[in-house]
C-alpha cells in the first residue's frame, strides 16, 4: 500500500492524504493530530479486502461505515492489535459521510482494459459485485471461473464447456453477484478508464487498479494489486466471435499477449521511478509521501 501510494502521488494521481504511519500497534493512534473535517480511514497493512480497515467520517467516537458500529480511538486501536498486523496507516477519508463509495477495480494490461470489477452497497447487507467490460456490458453472466479446473468440450463442438450452474454458485470473496449494475455517469466512466489507462501504461505489467469517486467528484486511486484474489477466481467470460465460443480464458490471453519477456508478471518491467529508488523502509517511504 505504501509503495503504491508513493508511486501514485509522485506521478500526480489523486490519492487520499497520508496522515500517520505507525508500527506501534498498542498505542500508535495517540500520535495522530487533529482529524480532518472529512474524517479518516485507518488501515492495517499486510491484510486483504476490508480486513483491518476502519472508516470514520466523523472521527473517533462516530460510526464506522464498514461495520455500522460506533468506535472510539481505544476500540480501533484494540481492533488493530487483534489483526496480528505489525504496521498501520491513517489516511484522510474522501468519500460521503454516510455511504461508502462504489469501487471500480480495473484489470489492466499495459493500457488495455481486461474487465472491471464493480462493487456497490459496501458495508451493507446488500453489498454485491458485478464484472463488466469497458463499455459496461456484463461479462459475468456465466458465473465465475476457478483456474485449474479440468476442461471439457461442449457436446458436438470445439468450444470449451462452461459449467454455468457451478460457476453461478462461486462467489467473489463471499459477495453475491449483483442482479443489476446500472452504469455510472458517462463522464465518471470516462475518467475512471482514462485514469486506469494512464496508471497502467506507467507500470507496464498486469495490474488491478482500484478506484472510486470522492465526495468532491474526483477519481481517486486506492490500491494497486498484481495478484487478483491470489489467482483463485475470476468472473470474465467473453464471446470469441471468430471461434463462435464463450472464452473463459480471455484475461489469460491478454496476460500472454502483454507478457513480453515476463510471463510471470504479465508484461515487461519498465524503468523504476526515481521516487522509489530512495529509502525503501516503511518510515522512509512514509516521510517521502508526507513531504510531497
């Protein structure tokens, strides 16, 4: 998270302001200064999804949006310690004070959009996800795929058989698939895609680029992830019109096409940005971010 934030902020992309970095899991929050008017997000490092994340639009003593419970500073500090993490950060919260922003996670291959994982109603019982192409067409209607499963041909066909009944029962991190996924405002979708493309072209290799719209209307980049769900599941199945088949390996083919000299990373490594060639320890990177 810290390396990504340093890279993105130095390159001029919108990222939430970093307020505190700490390795004191017992009392580190006591070093935090005044809470910004828009609130804060506390994040334990080294975990995945929303584990160890606490969103407090009204600061300590207010409602934490992911859980819907009231949390004091002591509550958050105790929760951080219980995660087993060894480091945490505090960022400014840039979303709505009452509702978590929708997430748009782009699978990117050196400027090419593979698909978009859209998550909405976050922090509620109605939280769900959908997977779509860059034109906001659903690509998840056959369900999700677990790589490594055996492949069979459909009867009387050269197309791979898609086990829709099985696929539709597979969840993404325990979330249900959205029945409806209305498109965002066209200008927002354009901004999201442009931002994802720009970030991707600076990186070169495959990267999942996570973004959301802030309360100020700007697109913010949250995280960069090189290993989506640890490679365990994806939900992109597109029609290969040339072959007349549903293609469950569409993302893998983009990975291979972009691989260059590194099939391992789905692309060729580009020159390391100068901002990342300085101190690489946690404290040094945090200090550099706060000085930018």
